[in-house]
């Protein structure tokens, strides 16, 4: 049997049960809120309107609701100031299920194109009332 000696090999082996246990996603029953992960001490919660005016790759934290799935990893996110597209890779869900009624906090980076702005989500958590 081949030994796994690289860090990436060990991480892949440890992660396999988590991937198979359920991917989570935008709809479905509630699951416990993800409480771990990196939190940027220099980041403050901002608004959609402000995030749209920030430079490329600016780190942001937004609180609001994911209102609609647009395509595979693209969703509409809304707060009191507006709507923005958010790109949430499947691995970012971490088994979490979210509906349009749930308030979430997303941490990510501003991604600007010719005439559009979106947030590349790095961390997602459900805000429990």
C-alpha cells in the first residue's frame, strides 16, 4: 500500500469524509452554523453599495440574504442598500443549507469586470437570530 506523506495528500484524505457527508447549499433543512474559519481582524461589515465602489480584490464582509440562484456557483445577494452577484464555490457551503429567509454573513473579495462587480465568497455563515 502506498503511503501518503505530503501535506496535500493528508488534507485530501481527511477531507474526503466531509465531502461525501453532504455538500449543503442554498436550499434545504437547517444545519448548525459554521463557527470556525479565518476572520480578518481588519475587515468590517460593509454594504452592497459600498462594496461596488471598492477596488478590485478588496476584502469585504456583507450581511444580508441570498435571494436567488443564478447559475452553478452564482447567486444574488441583497442587503438594505442593494443587490450584488456573489460567486460561492460548492466547497464554501461546508454542509450549510440556506434559504432566502435566512440572514447570512459572507466574507470575500471584490471581483470587477468591464461593467460588473461581484463578490468572490471565501467564507459563508448563517446568522442565527
